[in-house]
């Protein structure tokens, strides 16, 4: 791979923890992962005939796959292909000269104006916000001593909808009453509505002793990325268990390394704007009644976020298994406060995107 990078005049980058590597040239960004028979070229996934291997300190790919990379730029010096082609050129009989074509009168050329390129979510002005109250209907979500997750998040979602509508946003809810909607359908609805931001609302919980439940509390915001801790994995598995529990087709509670790799190119389009929104959330939630858990931001394979073609964040409002957090999330004042803080973050996010667009002259 290092020699291929030199051949196409690209820089080679190796990431030993993730066992991924990339080559960046003037025209191409190529990404690979050891043991996974795919690569991405400028964000487009391409099948490989064999998975890249790490052997004796070097990264190798199959010869056929190497040709997919280097042959598009130039013939690789010294390869069998180049030698054979040169020989063929020497021995091939000369072609007879083509008869000159008859001159035809020039026809007027009609130039059609190009349609304006539609901007993707995350780069255009922020107008449509899709709010997803988690769980619902036969799926209660996590349960506290006095409440259920599905009821709290729906109440907050309705207040948030009003706040955002008052500020001029076009607001959609994946559910506005106590009904069950499959995880994959939630993201599909967001895509149908051409959303600019997808917000999935949830309450966290732990299955532990009463003493531990008193200690573990706080809000946290999650983006779709490979999990960095077992804790993040566990939270995602709990939220994803809805799909397997209620019989969704092809349901799973965790993404495989191959699925993560195939998702990477699409995630790249929305990753930075998703992080931008979490920054605004952190600012807005600072100083509130419910405290921040750890850093306040995590990442994992939440299935509800997988299909959303837009910046997307899953919000754990607090721990329903903690009496203090539960009491606040159940109260009307607490629900309004949480909705106000999220609405404030959305407005700040919209302003940040607008400012960025102005720097680009859009």
C-alpha cells in the first residue's frame, strides 16, 4: 500500500487502533480497513476481491484491487500489464487511414441551463426539525418508580414542537400520541420530510442496586459513531432491543465492523454538523437541574439514527432509574425547562450553520 501511495503521489495514513488506513492524493481519498473487503473512494463504497491484510509490518491488498486504484491514474511502471501493452503496440499491424468524413453543415447548439444543485442537510439553511419521541404504544421504554420513558419523552417533544414552531421552524413529530413505531420507520419519516436535523428523545436507566441508582444520574447526548466504551455499547443495546423485542424484520442490537465501515462514507457528510449540534446542547444544558453525565457526549450504534440522512443526535434527558432525575422529568416545570434548553440549542445551531454558509458566500 505504501508503494501504491507513492505511485499515485498520495500521502499514506495508518490508524493502528482502528486498523484502518487511507491514501489521500490530489484527486482521491481512499479508505480501507484490515479484514474488510471494501474500500471507499471519495465517499463511494467499492467491493474488493479480497480483504486487506497486515503482514510483517506491511499492509497488502490483492493485485486486482491494486489495479483498481493505480490504473485509473497511470500504468504502474514495471508491471506485466505495462510490458504486455508495449509489446502489443510494437507488433500490432498498422490500421489503414480512415476515410475523411463528409462535412455536414453545422447545427445550432442549444445550451440548456443547468438545474441548481440541491444542497444536502447540514449544509443548507436549517428549517425542518424532526423530533422523535422514543418508544411508545406497546413499547414503554425504561420504567422508573412512578413513570415510563414513553410518556416523559412525548410530553417534552410536544413542548419542544411548540417552542420551535413559535420560532418559525417547520416541525415534525414521528409520533404525537402513544403509538408504537418501528425504529427504521422513524428515520424513514425524517427522510420523507426532508429534515435538516433529527432529534431522538429518550430517558436513560440502569439495572442496579438502589444505592447505585441514587448515584448514577445525568443527561448525555449521542451521535452515530463506533462506540468508545462498553457503557456506550450497553446503552445502545438497550435502546436497540426494542427492534428485536417487538419483531422488526432484520432487527439487531449491534452493528458489525463491516456495517460500520460501509456507513462511514455516509456518516462523514453529517458527522461535523451532528457534533456542532451537540456542542450547542452542552452549552444550553449547562447549569440545569439535571447534571451532565461524564463528558456529556458519547457515540454508539443507535439503530434509530442509522437511516437518517441528516445531522442526527439522540438525547438521554436523564436517568429515569434515579429518583431525582425522574421527579424532575415528570414535573411540568422540568419538562418545559428541558424543551426550552433543546429549543435554544436548535436556534444556536441554526445560527451557526447560517454563519458558516455566509463565509462560503452562499
